[in-house]
C-alpha cells in the first residue's frame, strides 16, 4: 500500500514539474534578455563573442517556445535560455574591473 501511495505522489510531482517547464519559458527568456542588455552596455574584445553566442541561444530559445508542441520543446527553450543567460552573465563578469 505504501509503495502504491509513494508511486502516486511521485507521479503527481513529476506532472507538476513538467507543467512548470511549459510556463517557465517566458521567465527564463526574460532573465536572459535583461542580462544580455546589461552585457551589451560595455562590450569589449573578450565579451563580444560571448554576447554574440548568447544572442544566438536566445533566438533559438524564443523559437522553441513559440513553436512548442510538446513538453520537450519547452524544455529545449528553457535550456537554451539558460545557456544565453549564463553566457551573458559571464560577459558582465568579464566587463567588471
């Protein structure tokens, strides 16, 4: 009985987490956009490639989100938006004296 209950709870949690991915895309995309704007404020030779790659990933993230038909598509959008965010954060860090 306990195993059945635990399996049911696990299935419910997985379902909620999967649903959260679909609604998380715009939030992560917005975070990446904001960080990218900050990174574009003071570009230099070291940060320019990072900024360009972040823009590429952000464009791909938006496309995955807009054309999403499955949870996997939303997951791809979130992953690429997080890549863009990380690259933009690195650029901002490198710009700081």
